C-alpha cells in the first residue's frame, strides 16, 4: 500500500492512517465508506481535532481502552486505533456500537492488527517502495 493511500487525515500534531492488511484491505476504511455523510463528518471532526491539537479531552469522543488500544467514538460507531512513535495514529477497525462495553473480540482484533503492523514495518513490507 502506498503511504499516501493510507492517510485519513494529516494534521500538525498527528497523521491518522487507515490500517491495511497484507492483501491491501482495510476493514476500517471499508466500514467508513458504508457510513452516511453525517456519520463520516462526525468521525472526520474527531480526526481533525486529534490531528491538529493532539488531544480530545472528552472521553465520550475518544478513550483509552487498555492494551495500547484507543477508540474514536462518533456515536453510534466506534473506530479502534493505536499510536505510533512517528506522530501517527493507525485506525484498525470500525463497527457499530451495540453494548456499553467494548466487545473483547474487537479489541483482540485491534491488538493483533497492531502486532501485524509493527511486524510488517520492521520487515519493511508495510508500505510500498
């Protein structure tokens, strides 16, 4: 995947990218594309705030879920993510909220995507050259 194809938002504080698997698929981006224009805007407002200011104070909009997993929360959707040292946030997956608690299988997926991202980055196979 080309680096520029991954970018969801590039701000002065963080660049926010969609995670792509080895087959070039992004569950998070594909889910995002199914949303209404209003829901897309809600998420992009959160990306812009985080990208430009480096922080979202409202835990109803962004929250740490443990195990290096964070969640953007444009109601009623959820987008799981993790931080990378190079001032990046990688969006791993998206889904519609159905319960109060974060489903463990969604969190496990995000943790596995994070491991996979760092493995492929260390092998220099994540981004196309």
